């Protein structure tokens, strides 16, 4: 089912959209979340944060709480949905039960009835209150067995875009297989398959059982999951959370769902020394690039409607000049002046998070040339660069600077960093890459260095670089407040303020590997890997599909050696694709195919500068306190209008609002 999103323009005044014209009860869309503690609450709130849906978290200690004010009048509800995690239950002297007392639960139920608000209960033990009982008396599952979970009925939340029958693992997620005892009030939406493997206690679960239900008690409704919840590590939790979010909100919410699916390829034009074989080197060839152009077109033809996929390439110009000079040595042609690439003796790399004292360091670059002087004809002596100089080839990809020589910038001087940027800018202008689909304000720092070097950051900003790529695996390079925001550098942590750092996922597909055997061996040797290349790919699929399902917009890191295609000595089949595939193709295909197996969502690529602006916009609009309230019909059966507002009714960036149906608006907006 299609959703309709509106982007409300800047300087937003309270704006109302109507789907019909009845006025009755109004309800704020803020979601009320109850959890026992801050750490576990992440599993209940992370999905809301992923969409940008406002919520209020209430931590419930063992001694209980006073409920927040649910409604400010008989016609004004303060919360558009309620989520409870693990029933906020504790073990008391007389047993396990909720720290929300019976009277308070009744207040919540009465509020639901009066304002048409839906309740979601995560990690619940099935009993008569939910129209169910445990399938095996008083037993949960599983110690070591697998019970695959899948949706059986998605009709109650069509805007979620989830596929019926797509199975997900429950290993590590304790759960309670259930049997429905009251079908008049209870409808199954998800099921557990029979257990496979495991010990004797797990072998009791031999039949299909219920994993989640929707209860309808008169006019009150609740969606109940009989499984524990772990969005911090479980792809399954990140998949199934979209059901209750869309059901609870009825597909109407501030925020939007977008999957950005962006591979970035570093080190183009450099030759990479390989992890194995010893002494091996690889540099991408025109045939590799052409193969990826054809593959991109094929992948785009298979992706869901609304998708658009493009690989982004980070370029290092010195690699082109080095190859051109070497070619001239062979051919005797003399276009390159000077007749050498930039060369210097590089010291040992500083520690990863080294913070350089400002003004220190030693220049590594030679004093001459002082600016970029090689000719277009020189650059074209390299067959790879010559391929990119054809506009049709160039425009098959997006492009970004990766510095000229790839100097480690953790201890670099201001002078060296300026040359790294300016030489590459001149080279990109000369060969036409900057005239293509290029991010002029972006940079992939070499090996993601320089982000604690104030001299390097100042050099970037002084030369028009505003947005750089970071590393999502390094906490110091992540926004400490919200994982969906960029990091903005500051003096104390980074040495210089004002640079935007966009997070990016490193993968178990390593920079110095061109074939599967290489990256598998490096995974085993350096990263605690196990088994075969198939195990590595399963890990890759599970780990990074989780991030896509959680709507993280961080791109994925690849390198030029990962684009080796056609002579990899292995034929691979992934879905409809068979051949001597590159590591980039394999890594991308398994994630795209997993997302298509699970959802109907479009997968959209976005080039670096535009993606950085999206990260900044998300942080800005969260700071605006954007909210939605809706108006209910007098019988509480339909929403007749919605009003968007923000702090002081102003925001410097558009605010997205998603509707389950077409709507009209009195405000300035853009419809997607």
C-alpha cells in the first residue's frame, strides 16, 4: 500500500490537512512509552526514533509511578499511542507482575476507549488477558533451538510494507509460543514455526504457534507480541517493529520511512597491496567498471518500485598520475611534466583516535610542484582514467574526492592537507569528473583520518569541504545524542569546530581484498570470523540488513579492489545473479535481496552532499519539536483532519508528515 508524504516548508505555521470535514475529539500524536530502565527502553523507542516520531519515555521502577496526564480535557488527548515493554513487570514477594497497578491499567484502557488510541504490548506472557495461552503449559522457548518467526496477516497495517511468510530467526530471543483461546476477540498476525535443533526442552515445540495477536475488546484495541525485544542487535526485532508502529499510528505520523542504500568505493586509481597472496597488488580496470555499469542497470530493473541505485566512487588523482607516468615509460610518449607522481616517505600511522596538538606535525609533501601542473593528456595516459573521461561512463556513477595521495591525516600539517584537497580538486576539474554527478563539498578522508586534527579540519573547511565521511563503528565519530544525526566537530574533541561528519558502515569486505578467499581469511585472522565465505556473507546479510531495517541512512564502505570482476576464480549465485561477481556486487546483492524478501520498500541511493544535507535536516527538525495532532470523527472510527505544529510554529527545514491516504492541505507543502 502506498503512503503519501508531505514536506511542509520552512517557517511553518500550524498547518491543517483534511481528508473530510468533521470536528470532534483531538489527539496529540506523541507516543507514550513505558519501560523499566533506560537501557532496555531502547528496544521500545528506537523504532520511533528511526521514523522521527515524537515520543515520551516514562521509566517505571519497582515501586511504581504516578501516570502522566493522559488527557487534558474530555476532548483533548495527550498521546496518540501507548507502548509497554515487558509489562514493566518485576518479581515481588508474591510473584511477578506489573509495576503499573490495576487501577492505572484501567485508566489506560479508559483513555484508549475515550480517544480511540491503540496500545502495543511488547514481550508479554500469553494468558487469558490476551485471548491466548501458552502452547506448551507454562513454557517458553528456546535455549538453543530455532523457531522461525513470520507474519501471517498484515491486513491491519498495510502501510508497513511487510511481506507475509518471510521468516526471521528467533535464536537469542526468548519467546512464548501461544495458542489462541478466544477467537472472537483475538486475531493472529504472526506465528512461530516448529522448533528445529536444540535440546530436549526445546523439542516440545513441534507445531506452529502464535507469535503476535491483535485483541479487540469492544472499541479498545491492543497489539501484543509474545517475544522478547532487542533492536540493539536482533534483525528480527528491527523487522517486526514496523508492524506495531504502523498499526498504532494507523500510518499517520510526523516523520517518514526511507531506506538509503548507498555503497561508496574508496581508493579509485590507487593500486592496493592485497592481504593475500603475499606481495599481490590490484588496481581496478576499465573492464571492471563496465561490468558494474551493466550490473547497476540490471539491479535497478529488479528493485521495488520507486527505487534508484547508484554506486558512488571516491577518487585519488595521484594514482592516475602514477599509472600515466609508468605507461609513458613503456610507450616512450612524454605528456607528463613533472614526470613523476607525488612521492614522500610516510611515517608509521598514529593511533586511530590520536588528537594532534594544533600547529604540530611535519610536512611530508615535496616542496615542488607547489600546485597541480600535469596536463589532461598526461592524465589520459592511464586507461582507467581514459575510461572515466567518456561522459557516458562517468555519469554511470556518482563521484567524490578521496584526497590526492591518500596521506594519513591524523598528524598531517595544514599545508599538506591543503595540497591533498587542492591538487585533487584541480585534477577532478581537469578530467571532467567534477562536471559529472559530483559532490563538491564532500570528502572521504583517507582511512577516515584527520577527524581529531584541527589543522586538517580547518584546511578542509577553508577549501570548501563541509561534509566528510566518518565511521559508524567508532563511537567518537558518532553523534553522542542521536544515532540518526551527524557529528558536528568541536574544538575539544576534534580540534576545530563546524565540520559535518556523516557516519558510514565498515564491512567485513576489506579494502585490501579482491576475491572471496582473501576477505574470508582476513575476517578469520583479524575480526573473530568463523567458517567459510558463506558464513561471512550470512553475517554481512544479518548485520547490515538490521541497520537498513532500522532506517539508518549510513552508507556502506567498499574499496576499489572489491570491484574485481570476471577473473575471480569463483562463480557465485545470489538469487537471479550468477557469475564471477565482485565483492561489491556480492555484498550489495545479498542486502538488496534480503530487503526485497522482507519488505516492499524502495531502496534509494543518494550522493554524499545530498545525504549530508538530509542528516543535517533530520537533526534540525528534531530540534524544532515538530508535532502532529489529529481530529477524530464523533464515533471515533475515522480521522478527519490533522494539524502540524512545531516550537513557536517555526522550523528552518521542511517537516515530513506521512499519511495513509491522499490528503489536501491549507499549508505550503510538497507531496512525494
